[in-house]
C-alpha cells in the first residue's frame, strides 16, 4: 500500500490507504463503471489500474451487452428508487445522447402475484414525482382495459398497474461502448484480456490473480466484478447464484418499427414477461424470472482437494448453436400474443440465455470479503444492476474507501447468513422457481 496516500473513511474507521495497483476483474456494468470512477478521482492518479476480462470487449455473453435494458426508478425499495433516479438524470443527459436512451414510459403491471411490489413501487415513484413537481408523469391503470389503451398495441398483460412516463429503456451495448470510451479518454486504465484461474492468496491476503495458461497479475487490491462467473473464484453458496433468463428477438418491417417505436415498455411482474420498444427493426421479448440454474461440479475455489457444485453460466460462447429451452420460448410466444397480438405468430430469429447473479433479496453485494484482505466484491446485480451504469462505479468506489451510502450499508453488506437454495424473493420475479437448464433443454429446444 502507498502509506502516503490516504483518504478518510467513515467515522470510527481507520484511514484508507490508496493501493499502488488495483485490479478490476470483469468489464461489465459494475467493473467498467468502477474503472471510470477510479479514473476520475485525483487521489488515484499514481495508482496502476488494470481492467481484466475473459473475452475481448464487448463480451457477447455479458449480461450488460444487449439491444436494450429497462431504465426505471420503479422499485418497492425507496433506496434503490432514489439511486435509480440519480442515474436517470444522467441517462437524460450525455449518457443517453445519440439514441442511447429513450424515455418511452414504462407500464408496470401485475395479476394476483407480486401485486404488493407494484403497489409499493407506485407509492415510491409517486413520491419522487411530487418531489420533482412532476404532474401527470405517473398514472394508475385500474383495469386491463386501461392497460391495453395505454400500451397501444391492441394487446395487454396484467389486470392492474400503472404507467410511469419518466421511465424508459437504453441501448445497452451502445451505452457500454460509451462507458468504455469515457474510460479510454482518461488514459488511466490498462485493459487486458484473459481468464482468471484462481485468486493468488498468501495466508488471508489476496495479492493478485493467477491466469489460465500461466502468468500472474499482482495487485494490492482486487475488485471482483465478475457477475455470474464469480462462483469460480470464491465460495458464494447460499449467498448468490447464477441464474439464466430467456431473451428472444424477432425481425420487423420498417412500418412495424415506426409504429412500435412509440409504445411504452410493458413489464408484468406476475409473469416476469416484458417487451421493450424495438430499435433497428428488432423487437426483444424476455422474462425477468426465477430463471434456470446450471449445476456444475468444480474444484472448491478456497479449499484445495475438495469439489463443490455451483451454478455457472452456459452461453453461446461455450455452445455457439445454443437456443433457449422450449419452456422459455413458449413463455415468450405467449407474451408476444398477449402484448403485441399482430406479431403473435412471427418467428423468433434469435434467442439467448442471459445470466444474472441472484441474491436472496435482490440486493447487490458491494463490500470487502470478510475472509480476506485486499479483496473487494462488486457483484449480485440480480437482474437490475445495468440501469445504474452512470452512477454505480462512484458508489462502489465510495464503499471501497469505507463510505458505503448509509441507506445501503445493510443491503450491500456480505450476507452473514446463508440459505439452502438461493431464490430471489424481492417480489419482482415471475415464472416457476427451481428450473434446471439441462433438464429444461432435455424437454426440447428451438420450436
């Protein structure tokens, strides 16, 4: 550590010593945003900052690389709603310029299940609208007919909900490319490509990483922003788990593009199914659900000579011809028929499984690992982390320095208690829990 460079931590904590070398593993939304925050803070001017990813940027199977992601402040949690509002202000500015963000509105609905989450979310966004003196931005939709009228496709999903006209969606890949460009412009970060074999441990100290194929990258501070792949490097059993979510895409005509570009995002939290307005004549239909696990036996990352079973991603990088399970495609087909009836029988032209890092309550894990010195975690996005891209790096870096925002000190802490099976029960998930990818693939794929 650099003994001369220090920054103040929270009251009662010792000063934080600025590391001479910082290694960020993972170039997704959390990792890239953290690299940008480090590049901007003058106290890190003399630190060597390395951003390492297993694939060249942009990694095609990253959860942050996609045609679109929902940008919303619509949360049952007031803390997340407030942080998302901060991010939205930036999405409305430079982060969303050149078509990277569209404030189309969001129709958030429910049937019987998860209605409490939607009601709490409505209360939070109404409060945010009042604070901003924004009249007319949020409107309750009391019936299925109200929902159908607001969506404007002739379709509907859900029996009750609301529209928040101040939410929308982002071109995820374009936004990630913009973030990467901003990091490059600072000229502070060294980008490397390679896959980590294991953390380099000396007693309870983490001193860097050992790479697959040989080689070591030494660092005083290692920040794991490795998403669904994190279980390869530390034991997360009972605290976080990789789950696969279905995404499906279909091609549109130019006339369809022009018509559907004007609709709001429609998300039903009872089913998890949603549709996002198209871009470049591609319509995306997906499901925010409990997802699929992919049990995989691996060497224990912290105990030599033992093996454990964890869920790890299986992607089109591993299996180029991979499609989604029949069960998932049927769900997406039902969603199209309900939400955009005119396209009900249009074939899907592509599909993929997108991998979340789920935690039991949907909270991020942004904290030091309690068992090791020099190891910080920025994981657990739980399928809702991308929207925070413009601001999350600053919050992660605050936490690195010992200044986690008060409203997230408990939520982002290392989970002391473990659960037998990690299932995100924050009220926002639809579908059926407990599905296993290989089992569902075995029932059929590619209708």
